[in-house]
C-alpha cells in the first residue's frame, strides 16, 4: 500500500481487495502509477532496487515484503 500511495498519480484511486482462497488470503492492490518499466519485474524484489525517479526510500520495501511472505509459507 505504501508504494501505491507513493507512486500513484494525484487524484486517482487506490483499490485494496482481499479474497479467501481455501486456507489462504489473496490481496490485490490496484493503483494508477503507470506500471513497471519494461524488464524491471524480474528484479523488483531485489534489495536496494528502485525503479523510479523518487529516491526517498531505500529500495527495501518489496524485498522485505517478499521475505515476510516466504517466511510465512515455510519450507
């Protein structure tokens, strides 16, 4: 959500949806930031990686989020 608020275009909506999927929950965040630059999806979860002109963060958010989800899933 933080990235959605940080990067979406002014005066547009950010939508959060959650669905039950058996014993799991699927969470979707939809914003209007313009999407990822071509080729960046493969590296977007790498630590210290940023794909924006806004360098106010460290580029750790998606990496930490991914590690948290993977830790919850277990081996």
